């Protein structure tokens, strides 16, 4: 196992490439400067800088961006859906330049004493223009469940799907609950909530420990995260418990099945079962395949307060910031496959928390509160440690040469991960094709201060994301935690520099009326020959058929004939007119 950990560290040391400045072979000789980037305030509390004014704006914690193009396909404007911690969901209309209330969700929240709970995350469905779905992460109010302790009460963390009506309000009756996570009787902190879809239609969600680990460094009576009896004081009940979604990330594929989602290939249990089997430990591999020991939704375990998420849209690298106990232990992490991050036994550069006697190479969870596997994967140290207090993180940029506009971010930022701290600081680091790790020499590059982002109006960075227009969007919390702030809001960053890459043509696709791929199957209504195929997410073709003229291929029949298991596949239809593909869920 130690050799595996050393291999991981080698990969981690190779995933970031140090460089003195941002350069690109697509624009040789073109250097970036602060004058190349323009920040436009979209909305804020004061209406300052010609932004839309929302006088009730308070504690914005997460957003998603909807890019709207005109009939010719050129960029027209951007709408933003965002959530406030205390329960309001709002819609910024980029055309009308207004902010309106979409709806209010009753949540367990409040100043200070309720910590990080509330309405904490939102994501628009990849097919939002047709299905009008969005997903919300919140802590419902007055949810009572039996606790591990006599007389206790439990709350929940919840992922729900809602339908948005044509007037941009929530259809509250449309709520479909997908996930309920049992909390503890106080669940004050680190509830998580940031979420993001990838290009395959998988939804990734961050979940913190959600306990009261007040003092995980000294482990005194106020914060013993290793309590054997009190779930409030035990991250072993969540973060290092493989049968809990708390303390890490989970990944699902929302669909129209009765459950509302299916499980993508390669999550935590499946991945580590394969690894242990390769190492000859078939008994441990069997435990990791047992869904009564490892929840199939789990992707990463061993996190405390992972209040950010970045998913490379096609390579599906997962990157995040972790706010640990004590500012010097905050870390930024990136993973190309499921990992155990170490909490509550280790943080930062695998520095031990408490006097627990655990070994980073082979940590074990022997707590009576643990309902998962005892033997855990090696604890992975932070990729970048101690860079900032309250490590938030940010998005990974992928340059799209087929995007036809003059303001998208330049290729200099391709595969660059943006990192931020809530209390200040912006950095960028280039991630190479292995997608695993840090090189500390010369990286990360400081972007604020005297850097190329020195003109950006960042006021307590809480989230950053790239829109489908290639622009950068940043959400300002602008205030101390759990306070309304002086001028929270959001702004959009565009590029106006000298690098201009010729627009690459996109592959033509058949029109949707002739080819329909939905959760039930593939329907083809155009004449001529066609070939239909299913690929797994490793790119291997697992099923194929061909025909002529109108024909329907039902996924249920394909599964029964092909012997394929439930999961996510890429469905592809090829005709003489071109090809069309989209991710599908076979259940």
C-alpha cells in the first residue's frame, strides 16, 4: 500500500505544470496583461457600477449561468440563477437587467448559530431549455428523526429537483426529492452544497462533515472529532464512514427513472474494489462492492469543509478547496479518480489531527459509530497546502475553438484551474493531461495583487464558473460569514486582448425532430441508412446495430439482449447527414 501512496504522490507532483507566465502556442508572442480583461458588474445590492440593484440581496452562496444566444447563434445575454443561504432563490435576467424572486424554500438556517446550513447549492439541468429542471441543495426545516443518542433529533441535507415555470418562478409542487442525508442533532457547520454537471450529464455534489468539530487541532472537550459515542463530535460517523454521504463528494446521473437518478461507472466503491482486487485483497474488494458497506453514490470521502467544486467538463477531473481546522492546514485538491482525503485523521500535507495513532498509508475507522468499511484507502495529502485561509477554489477552463465570439477567455487559460480564498487571493495553475497533482516550483501563479486579474472587483470570493460563452463569472459574498454584507453580487469577466484564434467548425448534427434520444430509447424518423451505437465512458463500444428508415431502439430491449448492466453510456446515431450523440442512463 505504501508503494501505491508514493505513486500517487509522484502523480500529484506531475499534474500541475509550473510556468512563469501564461503563454499559448496558438498565439505565440501574445502575453496577457490586466488591460486584457474587462469586469462587468451584473447585479449587486447597491446597484453600483450600473449593475442591476437587488436591495434584499443577502448571503449569495451559489449560482449557475444560463447563456442565451440569438437566432443566428451569437451571444445575446446571460441569465443567472442563484441562491441565498436563508432560503431565497433568485433569477437575474441579463436582457432586462433585473433580479426577481423565483421562490423561497423553508430551510434550517440563521445567523451564526446555524452555521453553514440553509439553501446552499443550485444547478440547471443540461437540458434546461426543454425540461426546465433545476436542482437545489438545502437543509429542510423541522425534519425530525431518531438520533444515535437517546432523545436526540436529526435534521437532513437534501437534494431536490424542481421545475421552473415560464415566468422564471419555481413550481414548488414539482419538487422531486432525490437524496436525503441524515444529519446529527445539531449539524451546525460544513453542510456543503456546491454542485456541477459535467459533459456526460453526471451531477457532482460537495458535502461537508456537517458536525460540530470545533477544535479538531487540540481535540479538547469542545471538539473531539473522534468521539466514540456522540455523532455531533464524530467525523468518523460521516467523513471516514464509507456508508455515509457526509464528508466528501457524491456523483449521480439524474434521469426520469422512478428513483430520479442512476449511478455512473467508477464511483468510490467500484473503483477501490478494483484496486484492492488488483492488489490481491479479494476480501477487502468484496466489502467495497457491498452497497450495504459503501454507498454507490460516493465519489470522494475524507473531507471536512469542501465548500467548492470544479469538474473538468470532459476529462472529469474533480478539484476543490478544503477549509480545515486552523488556517495553516487549508488545502486545494484535485483528483482524477475517487480518493480518501484523510479527514478526520489527517489534513494538509497528511499532518495528523489529534493523537489517534492512525497511519496515512493504511487508515482505519474502528469507531462504534462507523457503519462502513473499516479499512480505508491511503489518505491523500492536499495538492497545495497552506496557500490561504478558507480555501474556496474555482473552475477549470477549457478553451473551445468552435465558440464564435470575440470575448471568450484565450487559449492561454486552457486546462488552467483558478483557485481563490474567501479572505482574499486569486491564483492559477495549469493542470496537465494526467489530472492528478501539484508541482510546487513556480506554481501556483498569483493573479490578483499585481497580476493579470488585479482590476477585478472581488469582494469575498464565494464561487467562480465559466459560462458556455467562454466568459468567467464570479459571485461576491462580500461580508463576514453569516452577515448580509455591504455589496454582494456577481460580475462577468471577458477578454479583449490581441489573441484571436480562427474559429473551428463544429461537426454537423442531424436535426432533433428526426432523431430523438430520451431515457426510454432512440427513435429515428428519417429515411436512409443509420448506425446506432452505445459506448461506455471509457470510450469502448459495447453495443451496435444498423438499419434503414424509421426505427425505434428501446434501451430495455438493448439491455436484455446485450447483457449490459445499469449505468451511463454515450448513445450515438450516425446517418449520411451526420451524427448525433448524448449521454443516456440505462436502468
